[in-house]
C-alpha cells in the first residue's frame, strides 16, 4: 500500500489530539523551561484573549507543555486548546501540537528537529503539517539574560479552505532570534521573532514576533501576559496579511 503525504502526517500525529491556539507560527521558545536538573518539568496556563483579524473576537484557551531533559538530550511537547467567539457567533475551536528534540553538540550549539500539526478555522487553515531540522546557537552565557539564534529548513504540507488555494507541498526556511531576560527572581521576559520564507520564492514569507511577561505570584503560580504579531505575505483568500493577539492568564509550572 502506497501512503501519500497527508496519510504520513496523520499517522505521525494519530496518537495526539488536535486542539488549540490561533497563532499560525508557534513560538517554540515559549516551551523551554530553564533548569539545570534532569527529568521532567512543565507548565499549564488558562488564558483569556481579545483579538482582531477579519473580525473582533474573544478566546478562552488553555495550554500544557512538558519538557524532559537528560544530559545532552532535551524533548519538548506542547498541546493547546482554544475556543473562539466571533462577534456573537458560536464558539469555534482551533488546534496545534508541537514535538521538538534538541541534542547538544557542544556547549553553545545544539541540533534541533521538530514536528508540528495544526488547524485553524478562523484563518481557513484546514490542515498544516511541518517537519523541520537545523542548528541552534547560544549567543550568551549570563544568568540574567540569554540570547539564541536558530536556522532550520522545514517541509510544509498545507490545505487551505478558501475555495481557491491549491494543496501546498513546499520547503520553507525558519530563522529565529530569541532572548530571555530575568530582571528579578520572580520576573521573566521571553521574546522571539521568526522569519519563514518559501525557499523556492522568498517573496512568499511569514514573520511572527511574540513577547511574554511572566510574574510569579506565589509558589508555582504566576501571571502571564503575552503579545503576538503575525504577518503572512500570502494568506488564504479573505484573511488579512497582519494579525495580532494580546493574551493574559494564569500560569502553573512544576519541576
């Protein structure tokens, strides 16, 4: 039996349930939990968001991520679920899941590989699957601030539900610059900007920038505020090029 690309993606993610956020580019840096100890750690949050793209709408969402670290190995998994209400219409849900593996080659260089699956009815994304790999560079060593640069190549499979856009099977680049700041013991700031051009036509590109502020209120609980801006040079028909997302919520983390 010959399996097509869509079937391969489905089998890859069949053990997972599809849910979550409206962002078209996942900020993988938000998954990373800074820790020097091996084993499991993670976080969960409940969020409320007011957003605008083609309409004004509200979103209720929660997200869960797990991290496993052992020697030179790091595995990250994220599963989100979001429900969106658009100008009096019924709530609609969207989903995204992300699995990422890092292997530290030398102290400041790691190799990454990831797989991602998502759908988003608001943005007319029926299905988008990504497989990617590439190096990640640690630029600084300070405990108060950390800077990273990554450059990856990824295979993208996308079905858009706009009645006109054909099935997409393409290769994209994904370059990102990320920094984390720790101005106080209970405050952390994480910001990441991605640039993702189509390798066969760099005029077809996406840009995403997300910044998040996390303030610890008491043990394991904190207030999280994030802002995301996304620009897609060639979105689905009827979807604007630029979108923003302002979210605030409660975050629970564990080691």
